[in-house]
C-alpha cells in the first residue's frame, strides 16, 4: 500500500478492500470514501507478541487500524515525513516516529542490548530511546516522522557511517550499530566539540538522519 507524498509534512494512503493500514491515533487529517478507524491494542500485525513487546518497551504510542475503500491523508504535529519502502528487509525505528505503515509489515520489538551489549543500552539512554526499539519487517511502506527533514545515507560494506545519536531516526538492512565514546583530553578540559558520543553503523543498508538533535 504505497504512500503518496503530498508535501514534506503530509502523505496520502490508498486504502483498498481487504487490506489494513496502521497509524498513530490522531494522525488522520482527512479522508475520502468509505473508511473506518478503530483502536488497535495488539501493536499491529505482530499480535499478542508485539503487544507484550510494546508494554516491555513502555510504549505509549497507541495505534489505530484503518480499513475500507478510499484515501486517507496523514500528518502529525507538523513533523516532516519520510516514506520508507521495504522489500523484505527490516526497519529499526522508534514507535513514536511511526506515522503510518502497511498492515502487511510484521511489527516486533528489539532489545538494544542485543546490538552493542552494554553500550547498546547506553545508546538507548543517550538518545532517549530507552532499552527497546520497534522493528518492521517484510514488504510494504512506512511513513516516519522527523524534525527538519531526513536524509538517507547508504552504508556500504566495510565503510561504517558515524551519526550523532540524537540525529538518528531509523535504519534498515543488515546493519550492526554501536555507541562509541569520542571523549578525549579536549572534552576533559571543556574545549571539545561537544560530540562526546557517536553512533557507528556498519554492514550493508541505509541510515536515516534528521536535520536536528531534537527528539519527537
């Protein structure tokens, strides 16, 4: 169910009979046709397992299920919106950044300590993500929110990309990530750049970076 980008802050989705789409509650701006909106407590297609994962992650972003025959326009808080198309790979993104996504995508929860160990958990605290993040896997599209627009940076094999943890939005593909400390003698004496931590992503995939260090 591809999204049509209306402008930098709004997207439109075509809803077809027999298909589902999930979105943040309150994200619907307008719609045409016979479309219904119902609260979803199971966390998308992941069912009970996804719901439990969302509770473990202290996830407070409620979803609604969108069904019917028509078109729906989505936007939220004036945030910039980036549409990410998945062709079988996994997208890692914070649930509060998900504006809307195809019901065909399998939603899950990943413990950040599984990627980077203790530093993975530290990364969650530095970025404000906590200890868990949301995953979307399969074939479909997701509309993701960010501050100030998004740029997609390719991660080529054996060429790691370093990102400010607070500018990180999401990543997809076969990517390993870890938080590295850039603290040196200049930071110790108060003359450094202020970038004490960097998020290093390696493997093969794409990382999405926003033009801001502000969390949603």
